[in-house]
C-alpha cells in the first residue's frame, strides 16, 4: 500500500468556489477520478483506494459545501456540480479522456457529464448512482424554491457530538454493517472541532435545499443518450425507502436509457458499497477500466474478489 495509505490535498479555484482536491499516489501515474456522494467527502474512498492494484494517481475533489471545500451562498443545484466538474477537469487534465468512479450523487454527476462531454470520459463506474431517488421524480419545485428563499436566514450549523466515538456511532447506526475501525476513521476525517470540545460534520447542512434540478427521468435519459463511454453500474442491496434498487423493475427501466451499460450486484452491501466491500468494488472498477468487454461483467451477481481474479490476469492501467 506504499503511497496509498495516506493522501494529500491541494486547493483549486473553481467557478468562484475554493475547492479542496485530494490525491493518492504519484502525480506521474495514470489519473483516475473519484467523485463522492452527498453529505460525504473525498476521504470516503480511502478504503477502496487502498485496494487498487494499478499504478494510479487517484484524484478526488470535495464537492462545493462538502469536506474541506468552500460553502456556497447560492445553494447547491445539481447543474452547479456538473459545471464545477467540467471546470476542474479543464484545470487539472485539459483535453484528456479519463476514467471515473462515482458513488451515489458522484456517480449521477459523472453519468450526466459523460453525456454532455463524451470526449472527456473514457470509462464510467457508478457505485449505486442511478439517477434520483424515486420519491424525487418529479421534484416538488414549489417546496424546493420555498426552501431556497429561506436559505439566507438559516443558521447553517450541525448539532454537535460529544466526540469522535459518538460521531462514529451515528455512522454505524445509519449503516449497521460498517466496521468500527472504518467508522472511526470516517468520523475523524468528516468532522471538525466545534470550539466547545465536541465535533460537527463538515458538510454544509443547507446543501439539499436546492439540490434537485433534473426533474423527470426523461431529462436524465436525454443526458444519458449521448454517452459513448462504457458504463458499469455496481449495485448494492440498498433497502432505503424509494431507492431505485428497492423498486421492482426500476433499475431495468433506467438501464435501458443508457448505451453500453453493464450492471453487477454485490450482495450483502448497503448504499455505501465502497465501505461495505471496498476490495471487490476496487477490483471490479479496475477490471472494467482495463476491459469493459471482459466476460466477468456478463455475470449479474459477484460475491467475492476471487470471482473477479479467477476470470483472468490482474488488471493493469
């Protein structure tokens, strides 16, 4: 794990927002972009990055209002995240076609960007990101805009936890299969001192006030239709109410909207696949990036790393 156990960060100005960008590995290695989900940050990929076998420079931004990036006073519309990604890539990797791995909202942003700028996306791996939750289609725009009007009046602070242990307890309550040592790591790096001896989450609690801005699945389909890169959806057994994975036939319907799509289920995982099965998620992502036509992706269910490794040699960059 030399070079992967720790990461470094740098700051980049993106559309007037100070972005924090995390990197693992050598700057001279092949780049791969990791995009985190809502209420999360780049550090969430630590366990998965440690399992990568190739010589990668892993680049993972903290989205605006998340992690160590600057909060926005204008809200958090979905199209702002897409536009931020485009500018960030122009700064860091101008003109290059890159592989992407995105979790949840990060996978959604990557898939929309892949349709808008297909020449910039070589491969797209989405970890449980399939478009919006079904309860948000269509979005209640009156409610969204009413919340936006109230945004300047909000006290944008989180409740405090007594310490890192208590924050880790909260993460494990939300995801009961999360390992304690993983929860402690995430809690330490996803909270900050509240000035009174406690800890607070570092994402902007107002970020969901304005988030929905693609209202119908047809709008998502219109963006996805122009994707030219191979896409891998790695699915969990997410049981949250109204999650696409919990609605019979919903994933099939959405999968039909996207060309060159492969879909694999990792049983026994919740929405945070990269926490629940980081080694298998890493192996699938690398193998797909190396060869999206590998027969291993003809399987709909993969349970163990050995099932991927047994399909051929180790993936390479």
